[in-house]
C-alpha cells in the first residue's frame, strides 16, 4: 500500500498594518496607570487635598484667635508699663516742685507724690505677675525704685532743716529715675511693641493662607475632574463637584471671616493702639518737663540745661499729641499750650531776677497758675490713656472658634463626597 504525503502549506504572514486579535490593548489594565488604578489614586488625592483644606482652615483660625489674644495681652502689658513709668515720672515731678518750698512741703504735692509712687509700685507688681518674660527686668526696676524713694526722703529731710545738700540728694534721686528706672521700663516697652507687631503679622497672614490653600485645592480638584471626564466619558462627577463646592466655601467663608478679623486688628493697631501709646508717651514727657521746670528754679541761675530739656520734652509731647494722640482727645494740645504759656510767665519772672515771684507762681493755688493748668492737663491725659486702653481691649476680638470647626467639617464632608463619587466609577470596572 502506498502512502501519499500531503505537504503542509505555511500560513501567510499578516498583512502590513493588520492587527492581530491577541495584540496588547491601548491602555494598561492594571496598576495606577490603568483607569481603575487611576480612579483610586486620583480619588485619594482629591480626598486628601479637600480634607487638608478644612484642617488647615481650622488650624489657621485657631492660630489667628491665639494671635489676636496675644496682641491684646501685649498691648495691655505695654500700656501697663507706660502707666508705671508715667506714675513714677509724675511722682518725681511732684517731689521736685514741692522741694521749691522750704521747710514742710505743701500737703497736696506730698500727697500727689505718695499716691504716684504707690500707684507705680503697684503697677510694677501686677506687671511682674502677668508678664513672666519681663519679671527679671521689673525686679530690677523695683530695686531701683527703693533707692529712688530713699534718696527723696533724704532730700526731704535735709530740705526741712535748710541744708544745701538736700538739692544734691534730690538731683541724685532724679538721676536714678531717668538713667536707671525709665530706660529699663522703656526697654520692656520696646519688647512689648515688638511682641505686638509679631502677633499682628500672624493675624494678618491667616486669610491669605486659607485663600491660597483653597485655590491650590481647587486647582487639584479641577485637574482630577478633567482626568475623570476623559477616562470615563462623563463630563461631571457629582462627588468631585460636591468636594469642589466645599473647598470653594472654605476659601470664601474663611477668607471673609479671617480677613475681617485681620482688618479689625489692623484698624485697632493703627488707631486706638497708636493713639494710646502716643498719649501715654506725652503724659511722661509733660511730667518730665514739669520736673525740669522745678530743677531750673532749684539751681538758681545755673539751670539753663534743665530749661533746654523742658523745651525738648514739650516739643516731643506736642508732636505726639498733634499726631496719633489727637484721636483720643483733640483738646490736649490746647491744654498743653495753656500750661506752657503759664511756664513762660514763670521764666519771665526768673529771668528778670524775681526768683521768689517765679517760685510763688509755680507753687500757687490760683486756678490760672501753672499747678492748676498742669493738673488739668495731666488728668485729661490720664483719662485719655485709660479710654484708649479700653478701646484696644474691646476692639481685639477673634473670629470665633466655631468658624474653624465649621470649615473643618466642610473639608471632611467634601472629602467623603469625593471618595464616594469616584467609587461609583470604580465599580464599573469590576
């Protein structure tokens, strides 16, 4: 039997450009580059940025409230330091003026000195308790104050007995006040001013931070939405739209709330705070000028340097009151001018050789004499500083903790919407 072998015909190669049924697909079917993997990856990104937008808004709101409280506390500490300084300078002014009267000084000036020293010492004690960071410096001021009051008592005792050395004790006491106590308090005041400015910067940066974060989150969510639309052939995803709206609300509400708090704090800083600081400085300057007026007479013809200091202090006080200080009380400059005009009468008498007449005028109880005019100026200045301090405390308020928690809740809700919205698309690939 013969067997016939049929040759096998080889299959023809595929035509150019033809695609075999087993060729690889256009997109990967697994991994993060695949549509299901991309939905998981970009869904996690959308959830993360939405939640972070809410959490950052909560953190920023809380920090801004803390910073506002810091501005309020630092401003109150600063005003308290200036008040302590002013009380001690006022005490020195009363002591030097009383020294012009030989023997027993006038009871009202003595009472004014005692009251001012007690008020200054009490203020230092309160400040040391409320501001631990400056407690060491305040302790040094308290020690110098003890030295100062001791020298004043020695000057007073010698003056009652008519001893010339009394003026040396008084001048030494005044030197301790101006070269030790006042500079130390001024350093603490400068530190509190830096603290106020630093806390205010934190208040101001809150709104831009929330708005900037919301803008970046919105950009990410829009990018995710575009990717999903291209891959799933659906223009909008309800979950991503909800997350986008939540982030938009976070940016708008957070920006308005935090921006409003920032604007209010800035307004208080530029108006009530600046006016209070300027008026308080003027208070110290006019009291210093009063001391210089008394020392000019005490030195009997050799007090030209003290008169120069008087002129400088008055000029600086007028500048402060004509600037920011005018916001608290527009009559302060007129009251200052009235007292300075009375001082010029004192100088006219002394320069004409009538020293007794000048001393009589500067210690007179007449309503139009320098003491009454100075008391009017000093009382008005003190009242203005107190009013300004109250305005600063009332004007510095935070935006409310509930706003931060509301924004955090919006972020959490938007994150849930983003995840559930993309989960439905992932289910289509199972």
